């Protein structure tokens, strides 16, 4: 995560067809690491309540609301 932060990433979309490759524990670990490194994110969440929050990113004078989603994943979660 340090390399991602060092490259200047401020926000990552985590919704994609690979987001469940390591199951729910993989999502949880990814979110906790992003939070620990101060990298904002959207697309996968720790709680249903977090999924309801609107992510807004400020870029200069602009405020942009971001929505991340995926049509499907490669994994089945039981």
C-alpha cells in the first residue's frame, strides 16, 4: 500500500470482477489496509451502512460524487 500512496493515488475503486477472489476476508483486509494508509475507496464495504454512504472527492474547485459497481465477480461466496 505504501507504493500506491507514494505514487499519488488518493482514491481507489475496489468493485471489479476480482474483488471476491480471496473471499470476504480479502475484501475486509483490503479495506482495512486502504483505511490504514489514508486511501479513500468505494465499491466494496465492511458493513451495509457503509455501502449507503456517498463518496465525494474534491479535485480543486470540483466536488465529484463517485459510484463504483461491478456486474459480476469470478467467485461465489457462501
